[in-house]
């Protein structure tokens, strides 16, 4: 605890010295989220993280999240220095969507609008017509349907399938998934409901279809957070990264939050309800990136890529403004 205090104090000093602001995702360690809050930074979903960073006057953004979030911040704020505790904080969706293969897939269907999830590399965004996050994907797909557009959707097949069912849109889905959300099990949730019959079930749409079907509310991290506060239930079973419990508990101190069951009995499942890449955002790594940033801390996006990827990103920001 003493060491933790010392590290937190060091981060506070360094943020100050570097004219930097800390922006953390809801899935990071509660210690990091609390530090962001306390130092005038921000905790948010991937969409709001990007928006906050571009509007904040600090000259350095420290993005505690995963690599695509740092890249998005850099694309929106090229004049700022963007640091991350480590660029090795990846995302299985990003890894599952290499730009060459995805581009070739798009080239085969030139009549379709290309819609990609924010959880992708800058290069994949640059190939897209629209970027979406889970908080605006439904609205944007509905908007495209109004224009009779057929869609290529990448990379999350579960989110894609959820949106397809909700909207009836004509969508070709890329085959990738989030290693955290795909582990949730519908049977585990319905079993748990027998123990807590009054619990509300909150599910992020990166989860498999069967899990989405047992949900009371399906939504992005910020939508689930809102639901946990606004619904009358005292208890919630939550199928998303447990990092979100920090904010849920803060908004509703008298409610109880329970992790949705995963296939967690297996020794190979190290990511049950917590993203291993989000977990790389430690206090030690925060100190290091501010004290002595190296190539694994400094987010760079080439000018070409930045210009190309900004177009679909800006479309999303304008649409959701
Ligand atoms: P949102 O923050 O957009 O809900 O996305 C969740 C996610 O995939 C972050 O890892
Ligand atoms: Fe990617 Fe899933 Fe981790 Fe989010 S929780 S960063 S979608 S692997």
C-alpha cells in the first residue's frame, strides 16, 4: 500500500510536470480510474475518450486503455503528444482484422459501405467509410439503411450479428471476436438468476448471441453504466469487463454487482471478465511512460494514414455530436 501511494504521487507530479492529462477506459484498474478522476482527467468509453482528449487543453494525453484508443486520440489530436503505458496493450478484435485481408474482402464487394468498429488499427479505419463504437453502431447502421446502403461490417461478428438482428440490415460480417466477452455463458447467467431472481442482466453486445438473448439491457459500456443507475433493481449480473464495477458502484453505492459467469473453470482462461491488455495499464507503466517515454509509449500515426482515417472517424463524431 505504501508503494502504491508513492507511485500514485509520482504520477500526479509527472502529469503536472509534463502538462499532461490522464484519460482512462472503464475497463482499466480501479486505481488508475480513480487517479484519472482525481487529477482532472476522465474515465469513459472509447467514443468519449477520443472526444475528451481532442477538446482538452493539455499538450500531452496519457491514454490508459488499449492501442486503438491511443491511435484514435492521435488521429484526432495530431498536435498533441499521445503517450500510453504500453503500446503492447492490444485488442483481439484489432489483431483479428489485418488490413491486407480486410481490404481484399472490401475490394470484392465494392457496392457496400464499409463500417468498422473503433477497435481496429488506423490502417483499417483508413479503408472504411464509417467508424462506429458500440454506443452509436445501431444508429449509424439505421442511418445507412435509410439510404438503402448494403454493409460490410468488421471486425466483431457478435456485435455485427446483434445489429443485423435489430435492424434487418444487409451486412456481411468479418469473423473476429473479443476474447473477454465471448467467454460469457448464457447457461451460467440463467443459473445465477435462480439464485438472484430479481437481478437485472446487463450485457455488452460483443458477447455471443445466446448471452445477448438473456439480457434485460444490451448496450455499450456507457449505456450499461446508465442502466445500472437508472433501473430499480438492487442487484445486477454484468456481462462485460469487471473494471466497469468501479463506476457502477460509485454511481449506485447501495446496489450489488455480480460478474456474469464465464467458462472460467478452464485453466487456459486467463481473461475471464477482465481484459488482459487493459490490465497492462499499471501504475508502474504510467510512471515509466511519463518519466522516460520510449518507442513503446509514444503513439505515432503517419500523415497519410491520419488524413485517411480521420474521414470516417470525423463522420462518426459529427453524427453523434
Ligand atoms: P466501448 O467502450 O465503446 O463500450 O467498447 C468496449 C470495448 O471494446 C473496449 O474494450
Ligand atoms: Fe478488445 Fe475485448 Fe479487450 Fe475491449 S475487452 S480491448 S474488445 S479484447
